[in-house]
C-alpha cells in the first residue's frame, strides 16, 4: 500500500514538474532572444563611446582604454543633426496628422454606411499596401517632375524636391493601412451610439467629430506611434524624390556622413544612436495608449 501511495504521489507531481520545466525553458528562450536583440544596440553604444584612436591602435574588438562623448558631440555639430531633425519634423508631423485625419474619415464611411462598393473600395485601399514602391518609382518620378506647385509650397515650382511632395507620398502610401485598421476598430463601436446621436439631431459630421473620434483615441494613438516610426525611418522616398541634400530628413544625414574613401564608424555609430532616440521616446510616451490601441477592439462585445 505504501508503494502504491508513493507511486501515485509521484504520478501526481509529474504534470507540475513538466509545467515548471516548460516555464523555465520559455524564460531561457525569451532571455536569449532579448539578449540577441539588445546586442546590436549595446555594441552601437559601445562603439559610439570609443575614440577612433583606440580602434586604430587596438582593433574594433578590444577593451577600450577610455570612453567619452566626443563622438556624439562631433555627430551633433559636424553632422548637422539639428538641421536634419527639423527637416524630419517638417515632413513627419504633417504626414502623420493628415494620414490619421483622412483615414479616420474614410474608415468612418466604410464602417458606418452600407453601399455597393463598400468592400471593394476597402480592399482597394488595403491592396495598395501590397504594391512595392520600387515598382512605380519611374512613372512617379516623372509625375513629380511634371506637376507644378505654387511658390509657397515649393521653391522650384514643382512637386519634385519639395517637402510637400514627400508629405504627399507618405500620406498616399500610409492611408490604406491606417484606413483598414481604423475601419476594423470602428466596427466594434456600438451602432446605437451613432443612431442615438442622429435621432437627437446631430449631423454626420457631428457624429464623426464628437462621438466616433473620442472613442477611437487608443487606436489613433497606436497608429500615430506606428506611422511616426514608419515615416521617420523612411530613406527611399527622400533619396529619390529630393535632390537638395539640405532638405532631406535625418536618415539621409547618415548616408551623407559616409565618405567614398573613409568613414569614421565611431562617429557614425554615435549618429545612428542619436537618430534612433526620437522614435524610442515617442514609443515610451505613447506606450500605454499604444498597447491599449492594439488590445481594445480585438474582441467585439
């Protein structure tokens, strides 16, 4: 009887032991994955803090004699980062606001009104995200060279080589994704709220502005974080559709700092580290709203 009891206790303990083993394995895997992802950031910071003379004397993989912030100062002054940061804000902030505004109105129509082309139009907006930008760059480049703009929007009178042109192309390419997400989110909002507002005499514009938009703040915050990151990190459009180097955004500053015959990797690492900080700060500021925007609306009811 004692042997049977002890064997039954051992059998009862096996599931708990297996579950504990799985938890340990999952934690080990997640820690290893986190270290793998954080290693490039740590190595970039380490390289940015090393003087270039130490790398020449001891090699890139060696213990440094001393660390300092000279590379960051050089990147800030010589690289002209304040100017390129301003260029990026001139493009990113209006592009994000316009994309969210236009997409929220489109999503309001797709989610609240039933008409024959509702689904095909939404599919068309979504399918636009599947088209690689490189496929249409040649005709798009010619269009930018041909379309005129008023002087207050472009100093050369063309859509090409202007801030407005870069803002426009970002809005066009990001509207489909934001419309798709916002329409799905708005479908989770009870129709009784809009119907009650319409019964009380509110117009469609009033319902959109005072009922729908306040309820979509978590989704708007999440999409604002994503869109700012996407537009801030863009390099392709500014490189192709802008010829004036002083107008290009911050990602182009990294490319300008690489010479044909010599590149100071330590200063470039410091510049890369400083360029990445704004997106990290935006995420930290909007992290709570970002998580809420991704979770709210995942289930209806």
